[in-house]
């Protein structure tokens, strides 16, 4: 589940503004640190327990990702790096 959610989040984040409305929610909840400019973390903006089930608030597992992906990544390299991170 971590692999699938992370892959979907990265693919949605890298879409242009012509994508679905959830891309804007992901981009507003993303935090990119100056020390690691290629890695984004997503903030949990839920106030209640039911709000934690929405997709943008379910991405706390993205903190485990340590490779550069915010500037764009090939789909095959993304698959390999996510499998190294979550399945290995």
C-alpha cells in the first residue's frame, strides 16, 4: 500500500495544472526543505480522525523516500527506486 500510494502521489504531483483537482491539493500540502531540494514531504492537514483517510493526508510514508523526484523522474526509475525503498 505504501508503494501504490507513493507512486500515485508522485505521478499526480508531477502533472501540470491540467490534471485532476487533487493535484492542486497535493501541491499545496507539499513541503520542500532547502537542504533536500529534490524531496518533498506532505503535511497532514486533517483535524479529525475521519480526515486522515483522505488521500492527501495519507502520505506520511513519503518521508521514507530518499531519492530526487520533484524535478521529474522517469517512470521506470521511479518504479525501481520505490521498490528499493518499500519492498526491499
